[in-house]
C-alpha cells in the first residue's frame, strides 16, 4: 500500500478572493471567505477520495500536478515549511503508530 500525504491549502488570491487547493489531487475552489473556502475544499476532497476509493485509486487521478500557476507558486513557497514540519514530526514521534496518527491530523504553518 502506498501512502501519499494530502495537503489542503487556502490562501488569499491575487484577485482578492479566497482560493483553496489540494495536492496531490489538484482539487480547487474559490470562495468569498476563508472559512467558506476551507469548508468547500474539505467537502470536495472528501467526494474526490470517495471516487478514488470506488475506482481502486487509479494512479493518474491520485497523483496529479497542480494545474493553476498561482496554486503552484503558493505551494512552492510553502513546501520548505511543510518539509521541515514533516521532519520535525518524524523526529518527535516515538513510534510509527504515533507518526501515522500525526499525519492524519490537521496542521497549520
């Protein structure tokens, strides 16, 4: 079984709206508020993951590149912080079970 970390990111877009994206699925949304964007993105990702499960997690739908240039720019800025946080979590986890549990929790940078 392959484990892929899933990252949900919400940010204020250059056009002034709130935008959310999920990597590695390339699921996106736009909203008028940060809370609305978070809620919409979580709902969309939940539906996407149900579909992935139904079709036995096809690789071409599980691991997609971000298609929006602004999303890619934001993710590239966050990636060093995300990597550092993952490394810290691994170092602080005494067992594999503790690390796996920490992956399933929401993290804020």
